[in-house]
C-alpha cells in the first residue's frame, strides 16, 4: 500500500506537517530554556531546540547545515555548557535559578517586537517581492535554452512570453551573473577563408 501525498484527515502534506511539528517543538523547547528554573534542564531543553532546528534544516533541503548544527551546536557547544555548569556548581550554591528583575520589561519588549514583525509580514505585498525572482528565473531559463541569441533577440523572446524587460536591464542582469552575450546578430560562416 502506497503512502498518500497528504495526511488523510487534515489534508496537509507530510513535509508541511513535519515542518509544523518540528517548529512547534523548537519554539516550545526555546520557551522552556528561558522559563525553567533548573539550569541543567534549561541546557537539555536547549539541546532539544537545536535538534528540532536541525530537523527543520533537513525538511527545507539543507542536510549539510543540519549536520553542522548537530555536530557543532548539539555535539560541542551544548555538551560544553552542560559540563561547565555541572563542574562549576558548588554545593553551597542554589540548585535553582532565581528569576531576574528584568522579566517584565523583557516580556513587554518581546511583545512589541512580535507585534512589529506581525505588522511587517501582514503589510508586505509578497507578490511584488516575488516578481523580480520570476523575471530573473525566466531570463536565466531563456539564456540556457538559446545560448547563441543576441541581447535584443533575448529581449524579444522574453516579450513574446509576456515578460517585459528593457535592453539595459537585461544587459545589467547578465553582467551581474557573469554571462556574456553577443551584441550583434550572428553572421554566416565565410566560404572563402578556412576556419579551424
């Protein structure tokens, strides 16, 4: 029996569901890092948060970054922090952390920052942000499909596909991507002079 593309009852793709689960685990464990009073448990929650972030890297298609996350942050930094905490705590020191007096101002600052981010995301026209990416992708696909066309021929081909781009903008785009193009139409081969 084949696994369906979407989760049966909620009609959500599997990778989207995994992304939501891992991001929830990451945010939840990050909140535990700053709210737990036992510093050892804070360190363990930090390791869980790093592991969930590594899982998110795998979901979005960056396994090398995920491996670096596991090796560097979970394998080295978190273990170092935990060992440093366990080895430097004296028996007379309190076993539990005392909340700082800046908790209320920090919560207010976090709420203001979250509100600003939400307003920015809500006010952004995401279609306008994606338009240059679509044009750039169309230009690169056209150059890949027909590498021997001049800039003017490329511009005409793009206009035929509904992508309006000026000669100068096309030239600057190709120059930025280090792609050289002919400036004049191709000439027929000479019949009198041999070329090798």
